[in-house]
C-alpha cells in the first residue's frame, strides 16, 4: 500500500481466509494461487486438494516482507463440492504497523464467471 505523497510503501501482512459456510457438507479447495500486479503467477499455496469440513476455515498468509505480489496482487481460489453447498466466504485481511501507526482493511472475494468454451 502506498502512503504519503504516494512515493513510500507501507508493507502489509495479508491473510486470505476461505470459510466453508455450509453446516452439513464439505467443500474441496482444488487450488489457491497468488498473482502479482502484472497478473503473473507468483505462488501456489496448495500442493494437493484440501478438504474443508462443514463450517471449516483455511487461512493462507503472505508475510509483510514478501513484496513479490506488488500493490495489485490477487488470489484465485478454485473450489468444488460433490453436491450443492452454500457459497464459501472468501476474503482477505491486510494489516501492518510501523512507527506507532497501524493500517488494516478487508477485501471480499468475487466469483469469476467464465463462458463455456
């Protein structure tokens, strides 16, 4: 995040949280990918699919000192379920402190709709 006259950066720790909101059924996280400001893949957070039980949560952290994503970094979360489930809540929390000042904010995920090929 930029601050001041826009010339200084204020690095933030980012936590991506994926919450299964279904009280009865599991979902599967197939992939969690992190992209930089230019849209280039920077990191894959999962080596293999991860099951989230009913009301389960998974967190993925990008440390404050990791500036590989730049100021316009993005996550893409690919998930599935074997039966209809309620939509998971996917959001990020960014937080940082420096010189007695703290900054924090959240960002809610948006579904990516694709046309059939």
